[in-house]
C-alpha cells in the first residue's frame, strides 16, 4: 500500500511556473472563517477569486467528495486536439498502484487547464480517468492525487517566503527544502517516481551556478567541471541536452546560411544524417506554410472582428474563414489559439 503523510506546507523547482494558479489557492492558515465555505481557486487569467458554494479549505478535499461533479464532454479549449498521457495505469502482482512519472504527467495534463475550468471539475476529470483502475490501486491513486494537490498548494507558502528569484546558497537551501517536502507529502517511492528527473536537473543547475561563479577556476577547469557535472545526469537527460545543443547550433547555422540553401542542406545532412535531415526540412516547410497561413487568417479575422457583425453571425463568419485557410486538424489548433487571445 502507498502511505501518504499529511503535514502542513509546500512543489518543485521545475514545476513552479506550470501550476501557479493552483498554488494561489488560499491555504487554511490565511483564511478567514467565512472564506472556508465560499471560495474557488483564482482564475489563471485574472488572479481574482470567484465565489463557489462550499468549496473546501484544501484541494485534496475535492478528491474525497461523495457527490459527483458534472464533467462536460467538450474538453477545455487548450486541450482540444491533444491526447491524455498514457502508461500511468500500472499495478503490481497484488493489485497495488505502481507510481510513475506518467501518473504525474496525467495529473498535470488536466491541471494545466485550471482557469478554463474550476479545480473541482478538473479533479472530476482525473477521477474519471482513474476509474479504469481496480481496487486497491484506484483508492491509492486517489490518495496520491489528493496529496499531490495539497503539496502543490503548500509549496506556494515556501515560495512566498523566499520572494523573488534566489541565487547561490539561498537557491540551494530552497531546493533542499522542496525535495524534503516532497517526501513529507508523498511516500518515498511516489516522490522518486514523480520527481527523480526534476531533482537531477535541480542538482545540476545548482552545481552549474556554483561552477560558473567560482572565480578561482580557469576556463579550462570550469569547462571540465561542467562536463563532469553533466556526466552525473541520467542518460536520458544527457541525451536531451546533447539534442538541445545540436538544434541550438542548427538554428545558428540556419540563420548564417539562410541565403545558401545548398550549404544549409549539406550541414543538416552532416549533423543529423540524410533521413533525419529530410524530415527536418519537411517539418520546417510545414511550419513556414502554417505561419504564412496563420498570419493571413489572423489579419482577416481582425478585420472581421471589427466589422460590427452580431455575435452569432460573427462566429459563423470566423468559422468560414478557418475553413478557407486550414484543414480539419489545423482548424482544431486554430480554434484553440483563438480562444486564448
């Protein structure tokens, strides 16, 4: 069984931006008595708190609610055309939940739409996904979700205490406190499964900062120390960093050789191989084509929005405009982009 401890306050360095709206949920320590009944997590767009009857003091209480929350069949606009992460529904021979990074990714997939839908509705979506599990794994997954939500709320208290960006020893101390808090809210197996990669990156970033700021190191020593720090990363992360550098180099070369397609093609083939270079070229052409059509559509849409048409007529005209510029899959993307501007 997965044991979940329940303490009092505090989420990860790599996730701080992702769940800012959730972290703004007012915790029980800074609420007035009347606030514990009529409250809702603030809108990710406005930062204001909207009234919602009988909203709980902590997010995890939403998980244990017996009454059902109606979940619209239509997904939030930002999730339209995307797929729910898979591979998270893993259990052992005894039917107990096996915590994985994929489970956290599934939680975050839905929570990323906070602001488009209230937290209670997003939690209901997650609970509906978890219903595919049999007991005891289902109950363990629900407990994990509750602990994870409270953990994300609690970390905001820590971040508020530190204020703005931190550096040096303060950054390291904050990182260590966050890592410890994860193992307070979640059991060790779950914390390791959810955050092992994030924590490896955190440690590397602290080391990198220390090495960069060490004035006693020569450039050669600094380079060697950075290479040694990177070598300590798990192989998937080292590979990702190598790929990132390759594409960073490619962007630089692409600008330099913008007027020499033959030279750019030769560099691309040497760097990525013939097959990958062809796929990269095709992808770039698709992106350029999309950007061109999106710009034309956006200009025509702005003209249409300012035309004075009534709401239903304007929406119908915009839909016709999308049909002119995009295919069926692209129209899903265009609607999602329209919804957030």
